[in-house]
């Protein structure tokens, strides 16, 4: 599709970000797909690779960009590539996220705290800094969209995941503030809050709690199964589409009822 809407998606190489990219591509979106494609020594599990990002780009027709959401220049460049290549920006989806845990809040290593806060909170803020001016550059009446991925951990406390939970709570506050600021401009800002979703991060979470596998997390869901990334992506796709124009400042759970039971 040569004239479809344009989105920048961070964390696009795997997991929820990949699912968002595939869902939007199926709906005719043109995409700039951003991922750091490098591991972080502060984290106990491997991050996505350049090969994975390239595979998603090939499957979606998107433009693969290796970039770190902790770098303003990287995100500025990603948005610039979107506007230069496609002539516009219609949506920004902050799906990049990392997890560190296994210790109490007061014992959390500083490097782990910094990594989780920098990616999960600062990364959302930096994407907004890069993308909002491009969204505002569209002529009125505008229909720009900003969506961030939080977590059920952003709605309640999680033992041994204090940094992650604090970061995801902060995402909610940040995006709600964006919604208040952008509403008069015709741009919406919303949060999607997944429950236990079949991703590499959930596998890392199982290790935090010394679980043999991820199936134990099902006990926290009212619907007794794990969530697929495509189900979270379906909510994101709706939020960036025209049917959601009256929805802003919302925190929408895709959590099999987990938030209703905690």
C-alpha cells in the first residue's frame, strides 16, 4: 500500500512489538521498525537480534532501524526516516521494554534499576519527544495516535519486580499527561496493559520466581491461559485506527482478567 498511514514502532524485533508490526502491516500501515538489537549486561536474559528485526521488516515491508530508545538522537532519526521516506507520521507505538528482578526493592542493583527505568520510562518519553512534533505537523483535523505498552505490573505491586512495576506505573502517568496535553490538538494517547504474555520477557520472569516454566502464571488469570502477543497487538491496532477517536488517557488491559483478580 503506497498511501497508507505511517507508524514508528519500538521494540519491533520480537514479542509484542513484532506482533504490533505484523498487525499494522496487515492493515496497510507503512512502518519504521526500531530495536536496539544488542544485549544489556544489566539484564539477565538476551534481547532481540538484528536478524530478528530484519525478518520482521521483510515480513511487514517495514524499514528496519537499529536504535536505542535511551538515545534521543536514535529516536529522532527514526522519526525523521519515517517522514522523509513516507512523507508523514500518523502513530507512534512504544513497545520496547525490559525486565529485571529477583531481589527486593531495597536490594535491587543500581545498574538493573537504571536499565529498567531508562528503557521502560525514558524510552517512552523520548519517543514522545521525537514523534509528537511530527504528529502535530499533520494538518487539522488531526488523527494522530500515541500508544505505549505498560503491564498489569503498572496497576499493582509485584514482589521481586519493584523496578519493573515502578517503571510501568510511571508509563501510565506519563501517557495520561500526554493525553491531557494532546487532546486539544486532536491526538490521542493511550496505554495497553498486558497480562502474562508468551514472550521472552515472561520466560525471564519465570526464572525470577524459580518456576519451571511460564504456565504457572495462568493461575493469576480469570481466563485460564496465557495471552498471545497478537491479542495485545489487536488492541494496539484498534487504538491507532479511526474507531478509537474518542478514547484517550485510557489504560486498556489485555490480561485475561488478571487486573480484576488482584
